[in-house]
């Protein structure tokens, strides 16, 4: 990617300029059989819409803290880039009571109610489907995001030296995140065009790096697998072959 990239949003912009049609995130949920593939352009469109929701309807500002209570999922990856685009600090598994706003999946709704700010819930259903009935006290992401703009511009430039992510109790600036992503990509042996299969969860830096940041920083792509343990060895071998996987992080 571009050596001048200093924020996660810069990495996505560079990927979009380099090859918008190439796959970026291919997501599997082996508990439901779901498969979703997002090109760089499609992923960037979701990020733009989500960033507009975050900055506009949710009135989030740079430096605000967002408790991100979501599993390894393509929509989680979207939220991570949207936060970075606005300048909001994504606290993975963070305390909702101490956060300015919270984004949650269906399994952590009760925990998320501790947040006194804006609350957004994701059903995590196939194809980004909405809740049959929206949970009380939460905005349904699948209802709110489609009408948002396809282009995003932050109200103020994102400072690469400002906090961007908290994971494993460690706070990283945007510049540190980008540097860490490049280091992880090198350690995993990733290069432009690499296809990394990751079965790691998103609750650690190693999981986030393999499941998003390192492939993005290297010009590669990720095959992100949730509930990978439900796949037998034969099924895994077939996936590696069909998805043209070049590297693994499981």
C-alpha cells in the first residue's frame, strides 16, 4: 500500500485507488452456512454509509469512545473502519457504561443497555438483515444505514496521532495501528494478492490484525471465518482450495 498512509482510513483509500474490484473481505459463518464477499468498493461503500450514520445521526465526534460489542464479522470490520474514518475510538469489548456510545450484536444487548449515550444494535443476520422487532432502546443498524450517503467526508481531519483503537487493554493511535498492521502483514508473509484465512476472534490484536488490518495493509484479502471449529478437515481443505487461500491464521 501507499507508504504515506498514516490512518486506517488512508489504508482503505489506497486500496480503493489500487483495485476497487478485488475482494477484500470474504465472510463465512459456519454455524449458519452464510457466505458474503465484499470487494474493496463494496466494503468502502458500507464504511462510508456507516461513518455518515456515526457522524451525522449519532452525532459522534473525534475522541468519542465507542464500545464495540461484536464478534468477528464483516459488519464489525465495517464499524472499525467507520470509527477510524470519523476519529472515534473503537474500544473492542469495552465497558458500555464508560462509553459515549455502544454498538452491539444480539447476544450482548443487556450489557449494552448500560451505555447512557446512543445505542446501535446489529442482528448479524445473513445479508445484513434487520431484527424482526427492533430491540427497545436501540437503533437497528440495518434500518438506519441504507439511507446514508455513499460518500463520506469528516467534519475535521482525523489526527493520526490521536487514539483510534483499544484492544487487549492497549490503546493505539491511528499511526500505531497502521504500523502494527504492516508489521503483522510482514510477519504473516502477506503480499499484494495474498488470501489469508482467519478463524481468530476479534477480541485480541492478533485476531483483528489477521482478520482485517494486515490483509488491508498488504494489498491482500481475508477469508474471515466465524465458528470455524464446526468445519471438519475435509470441509476446511475444500474452502482453502475454493477460496484460493495462500496463508492461514487459525
